[in-house]
C-alpha cells in the first residue's frame, strides 16, 4: 500500500476516536513488508488516562512486542504530528520512521486557544546528590 492509504486509515481511526468521545487522533504501525502490525486511537477521555495517545500506545507496544531490528524497520502513520510526550516515547521505542497527515502547526490553527500552556519549571541545583543514582548508568 502507498503512504496515502495508511494515512487515510490513521485519519479514519481519528474519526472513530472522536465519535467515541476522545480527542481525534489515530495511528497505525506498518512493518517492513507493508503489513499493518497494530492500530490505535486516542482513548485519553474514555480510559481516563492523559497518556493514552495512539502514538504513545503504539510506541509502548512496539518496544514490548518487536525486536529492535524489526522496530527499526517499521513506519508509524499517524493522523497528526506527534506531541512532545509521544515524540519522546517514539525516540525510546526504536521505531524507524513516522509519517503524519497534519502538522502540529496546522493543528494549532484548528484549535481556538492553540497548544496547552507550559507548566513552569524551576531548577534547584543539587548536582552532586542528583547525579549519584545516574552516574555510570549510561555507560
């Protein structure tokens, strides 16, 4: 199948999510041979979990169910560009590629208020204490 066919399926999943009372986002994961491995839609409202974005659900599924070699050869097709939370999960999952139908910038033109307001963050430097459990972990 061509990429547009997979993107249209992601859009159909987004429509189904909205019909079910969730934010309108859908995604599918396609293996290296073109087989659809898994599909997901946003269920953050109906399952009362703010992290249940389809991209995140598929990233978790791929990290758990696929070998690193297969994951690296997959493509995720998604109705909208992944948010920052999902992008972080995708990077950790080892997926090979993401193709989206609607950019985050385009999405924000469809929202009355744009994106979520940032939560203020503050650093209090306790470097020596905070590094102790981390030091050497990434070696």
